[in-house]
């Protein structure tokens, strides 16, 4: 059975890809890349940024696969739920600890709902199998 929760996770993940790739990039990694920091630091920042872009695209594709192929959704959701929870938790906690606020790193606003959606998809799967 196709889960609306997987479709919701895909939708938010796809929005995350767009936001990351087009809305929040150059002003973060470009100043580091163009700085006088050591080359390894500068290119590492680019690697991390673009590596995250690839990871988010893969996560979006997996979310879509979980929706389109319900037989695959158990493994996909068991993988994506903790990854999204981890990203969301780190953004929330790190932002708060570093600045005393939670909006400096607002990524948690996307990742925590994706974690919830994948957990809900798992729960819906359990109900349908019972």
C-alpha cells in the first residue's frame, strides 16, 4: 500500500534539495572558498556542501522509491528516519548551543518533519500488516 507519509517525506526532501542547491549556498561556502584559509579547508567546505547536495538528492529519490515501491519502504524508512532525525537534531541543538536560538540553523524545520513522516510511514505499515 502506498503511504501518504512517504509522499510527504519525498515532497519535503525535494524542497530541501531545491532550498539547499539554489537558496542557501553561495553566501555560506563561497566566502570560505574565496578566503585566505588553507586550501584544504577551502576545498573541504566545497566537498561538504556538494556532498550534502548529493546526499539530499539520494534521500529524495529513496523517499520517492518508498512511495512508489511499498515493498521497499520498510528498509528505506528504517534508514531515512534516523538520518533525518540526526540532521534535524544536530541543527536544532548546535544552533541553540552556539547562539542561544534555534533559527540560526533552521534546517531542523525540514529534517524533523521528514523524520516524523518516515516514522509515521513505518507505523502505517505496521497497522496494515496487522
